[in-house]
C-alpha cells in the first residue's frame, strides 16, 4: 500500500510539472499546427502544463502496483449470477404470495358458490407453492449468498423475522385446513354453503397475513444493515424461540380449524323464514 501511494504521488507530480516551450519560426506566412486542433479551439500562444499521458499513468498506477484493487470490483463475480437468481426468486415469491392472499381475501364471503370455493382452493395451492419458493430462496440467500449465515445467526432481527414468518405460516394453516375439509366434503357430495361465522374468521386470517407481509420486509431491511447485531446472544436460543413460536401457533390454528363450528347459511335462512 505504501508503494502504491508513493507511485501515485510521483505520477501526479509528473503530470503537473511545467514543461518547456519550444518556438518554431517559419519563413512562410502559414505554419503547421503543433497539435491536432481541426476546429482551432485552442490558443497557440498558451500551452497546458498537464500532460494527458501522465494523468492517465497517475490514475492507472494504483491498479498496476496493487492487482487486488483491480479485482475488488469483481470479487463476487463467481456467485453473482446465483445470488441474483436467488434474490429474484425471493422477491417474485413475495409478490405471488401477496396475490394469492388478496385473491382469497376478496373472494371469501358467506354462501359462496362451488366455483368460488374452487377458486379459493386454487389460490391456497398457489400460496403453498409460492411459500415453498420463498422459503427455499431465503435459505439460499442466508446460507450460500449475501453476508453468510455467520452474520445472520448473530443478528437478533433475523430471528425476529423468522418468528414473524412462523406466525404467518402458522396462521395460514387455518384457512388451508378449512379449504381442504370443504373440498373433501364437496367431492363426497356433502357440500354446504359457508356461513358468516366461518367466512369472517377466514377473512380475519387473511388480514393478519397481509399485516405480516407488511412487517416482515421492514425487519429484513434493518437486519440486512446490521441493526442490533450482537454476538453475545447465543443464536441457538433465538432459533429455538422462533421454532417454538411456529410450532405452538401451528398446533393452535390447526386445532381451531378442525374443531371450528360454523353456522351454515342454509340453517340460518330456514330459521329466519320460520
């Protein structure tokens, strides 16, 4: 590094060093220009004290003397393509998840038709596919690319983000289990229209999922910038806490879906008629 700095200073001093002038007298009224200037933009009586070749040498010497500087810009080139695809997969999966949840949120209502029930079932399948995509691309970004798992493991906001993802995934189990139950019932010829109680509960689940989608990227932006980074907290404890949140809430929502009692629209309508 000292050699690089000295060479750069030497080249810069050479570039700015004054150069002697030479005057060429000619007997003819016209003389050939001393430099290429087809538009006659320069003043022949003045000459610049800076030599362009010396300026170029001054800027190139640090790279010549220290090859590591030249390769710094391409240090991540071997993993650049894979990292770009992993990031793209992560972002496009987030968009896909948002689209599927919005489709469910805008479709779920009491007394849905069989076509509408099939639509929310397809949207829930899409939600699962995009969920696998975001989980896999997130794993690649945390372990193979970006800053590496050693950084994320000691970032408490990373585990907070994982906990939020766990809350999101666990809450989605309610709608998934209900949709599967109703699809099986319809296939067996036991289809009954959805009541207001169940539809309202599923809509609240969708609202919670949308809220989680708004919060998770916020934690990710702080996490990526090292906010709260600490090696004092054992990451195994943070990981265990996030897993406990996911496991506990998963059990809660799956059990709720299996034991949920709806007020069918048909029964409500008949009661109102009486």
